[in-house]
C-alpha cells in the first residue's frame, strides 16, 4: 500500500535532480549565469549540490520499496 507514494516521490525527486543537473551543466558550458546577481562559481556549486541532494533523496525513496 505504501509503495505507490514512494515510487511517485522518488520519481519526482529523481526527475527534478536530473533536470536541474542538466540545466546547470548547459548554463555553465555556455558560460551563462546560473543565477543573476550571484557569483557564477557559487551559484553553479549550489545548484549542483541541490541537484545531487535531490537525486540522493530520490534514490533513497526508491530503495525503500
């Protein structure tokens, strides 16, 4: 019974993490700012950290099945 919400939550976290990681990589590769008004290095690092944390949360949710 608890498998459905875990799959949905894990998929949402994983998709968000993948999308954020891909978006950040494209912005950095094109030398465009990840966030306006913030240091480019700091914003790219923070976005990458958030993406990796989201992927980890998705993997954790999916491992609880």
